C-alpha cells in the first residue's frame, strides 16, 4: 500500500533496522520490488532518478508506481521518493504528483550554496507535506559524475559541515559520503571501497536523531550493512545490483534461444531476478 515515507522511517527510531530504497525504471523492475516486499511483509521505498523520469516519462512511470504500490493485493507499505533531484521543475512536479519524499542533491556545490538551494526545496516541500533528503559530501560514480579521484577524502562528508547543513536546512534525512560509490565500476573491479566508520560514527554522534542515507550500497557486504545500521544509517539505496540482475537474466535467455520473440518470456524472468535481489536486500537490512 502507498504510504508517506515518515510512516516507514518513524518505527526505526528505536531499533537498528534500515529500509532499502530501490531504484526502479519500468513496470518489471517495480513489480519485482513490490512482490519481494509483499512476500516478506516488509516496507520499502521505490524511487526514480531524473534519468528514469526522462526515459519513461514522469507521469507515466509515476502512474505505474502508484498502481503497483496502491494495489489492494499488496499490503506492504511502499513510499515514493525522487533520487538525486537537481532539476527544480522536476522536483516540484514530483511533489505535485504525490511523492512523499524528494532528494535535492546540491552536494557538488560549495556548502553555502548547497544550504541555500536545499532550504528552497524544504520550503517548497512543506507545502505538500513531503520530506526532503539533503546531501553533504559527494560520491564517485555515475550520479554525481565524479570519477578517478586522486584524493577521495576531499569529497567525504565533513561531520561539522553536516551538522551546520542540518541546522540551517532542517532536512528530514541526510545522505552521506563515507567511501561509498555509485555505479558499476566497483562491481567490475570487484574491489569495493572501505567505508570510513569513524567518520560515520562522528556524523551520527553529532546528528543522533537524523536518519542517515547510504547511497551506492550495491555490493556492500552484509556485515558492513549491519555495522552501518548501528551507526545511524536508516535508508540504504540499491540500484546497480537490480540492473545487473535484470540485464544478465535477459542476456542468458537470449543466449539460450536466439529465436525467442515473446517479450514476456524475457521480461518475466528478468523481473523475477529483480525480485530475488530485492528480497535479499530486505532480509539484510531488517534483521
């Protein structure tokens, strides 16, 4: 069932669980996530990026998500969120369409400009009763377009900056950079970055009541996700692993039968592969 994000984050206040936020791009990926949530009876966040909105058409993909999340057969709580919003017109449109949470990503700006931009979105979101996710510190990878960093520490979240940002903007959730990375590169090299636990602990100590968000979490080990949950991470973003499951399954089917022509025989198993990954992530985070 479609719910406001606060209804699935509020119960986490006094425990060490976290909620997975899954990026979806079409009917099949959204169905896979929703079916996993329903079978496990656990809440999830379904989110779209600006890229997904541009690919499918914002109103079209939102209608798909609303139909799936609001299906009476599905009792699992599902919240809708915009991931890495930078286009202010698109952010406003998502709010008008009923998103209960939007991410304004000003992390590539100097702190003062990031604060000013985020405050503008917080004021706008209040009119719709929606939450806002801010971001301090930048992540290597596709979304933030930061690659080949010579000094990654320069882009990590400064705990004092995070505190200043929160006090100035009053965002509801905060995305942090502690060594996590977006995209496929880390998967290709099978060499996942080490997370800066001391930095995360300091951020959590300064902002103990703020749900922290871990972007770029595909491929992170269960033990590390567990540790992150105990240090204030309440939302964990998963995208790349879903894409890999989806496309690898299609490749396998087409390799086995080059003459398969019914899209349902390709997309159905691909959706099931997404469901299996989503279920795995839900289990990792709700324990």
